[in-house]
């Protein structure tokens, strides 16, 4: 049985209007995990990711990694 992980993340910075949600959805699909990315009125993007732990870990690393569109200042991640 594969170890599963489910996370919610709030991404802060210049992440709206720069293709961040699109890139996050593409990365989720590329890693074969379920999830979504939604803009919020406070300028953050809220992200959910669910799937095999190694894939979700890779996604969380990508959120922090600097290869994302825009400018990520902080990522708050909470395991569900």
C-alpha cells in the first residue's frame, strides 16, 4: 500500500495574474496527484494536493523552489 499525503498550502507573494494557478495545476497533473489552486481576495493562492507521499512531497518542494511563476515570498503548508 502506498503511503498517502494530503496538504493545504497558502502561497504568499506576487502569485496572482502571473500564471501561478495554471502552473500549479500543470505540476499537479504532471506528478499524477489530485488537487486544485484557487485565488483568494487577499492576494494569496490556496492550494490542495492529495496523492502518494513522494509526489506530494515533490509538489511542496516545487512550491518553495523558486521555479514558479511570479514571486513567492512564503508558503504555509498544513498536512490534512
